[in-house]
């Protein structure tokens, strides 16, 4: 478990950034986003690994759209987040949701108690890295329990944006900037294995959303909605250039 001084100087500002994000967000809109083609493709990739007979945790559940979706499908999913306003909003939407306030570095669950741990775009937001949270995830999972993790990938568009920032003279984050990292395939697999997990599957996902980042014809009206052009081209890229245009790497692993 990390001590407060080890969490990094951007820990509090990152939490505040998430609280600001959830203040201006909508559960209904988040649920629509879970139904997007790219989201459903990722869902279908990890769904076969999830148990239905034991509890599952989404660590960093935000407005609970994934929790709600999976519970409607019969999975025993509960959510945890350190943004209290997200939990309050979720409970106002559905008071029966099993939600807990907590931190991914100190989970309020017994060792070997959960069947799966879900983390979607969360662990890249800590400047000290993902290792402490992964070790904590390993602790609370039952032997054979499943880790489902998505993390942004340094794709060609991401690299282009970084180059443009460098050309503009933006070489580092200010102390109060929202923190986020990307991981290539080797680095991400290495982090997961170093924590003690055994890799089951690694997959490049959400190529259409990489194109969304380019704007123009790749965007449709709505909340981060990709156009039909982006969806179709993204499907092609996922087959012919899966890693060059990978937006988010999906890792599925097990606790030995």
C-alpha cells in the first residue's frame, strides 16, 4: 500500500479533474457510449472470461455505466471510485447499485475474495505508474481470478500530437495538469506480468476512436461518437494495421 507522499504531486489534482468531469457528465449518455460499436466490440472480447457466480469489481467505475450494463446481463458487478460525486450521481440513478468509495491502491476487500477485476482507462492516470494498483488487484482476486484492463496506446495519431506539442514548445506538464500515460504492448504486458498475473489475451481495440481524434469526417454528432466512415475504416485498420492505429490495448490475465 502506498503512503500519501508516494502517490505523486498530481494525485489530488487528478482526482479533482475527474470530479469536474463527472459533474458535467450524464449517466444516460455514458450508457449510450457503452452501446457504441467500438465499446461493444471490446465488451464482447472480454465477456467470455467473466464469471457469473462470484463477485466482480470495476475499479474506477465513474458513473457506473459498465456496472449497470453488466448487471443487466446477470453479472454480480460492483463499482468503486474515489470521485464521490460520481457515486452519488450513480446512486441517484439506481439506489440498488452496489457502489463503494475507495482507492485502487487500497481496496476495501479481503484477500482472494473477488472473481474478476475490471479497469477501463484508469491506471494510466497515476504518475507513480500502475504497478501498485496491479499488485492490489492481484491481492483481492481469487486464484484463477480474471484481470480485464484497458490502457491507451501510443499510436501514430498520439505520436503526431506529441510531436506537435513539442514543436509548439510544450515539453512537459505543469504541476496541476491532468496526468495520463500511454504504454506500448511490451511495456504493458511487462507491468501486468511483473505484478504476478499470467497473460491470457492482448488485443488492440477502438481503432475508430483513434480516427475520431483526427476530427472532420471521422466524427459524428454526439458524445465522442465516431462516424460510419470511422467505424468502417477502423474495422479495416484493426485487421491490417492493428497496432499502428490502436487506441486502447485490452489485456486479459489471470491470477495463478
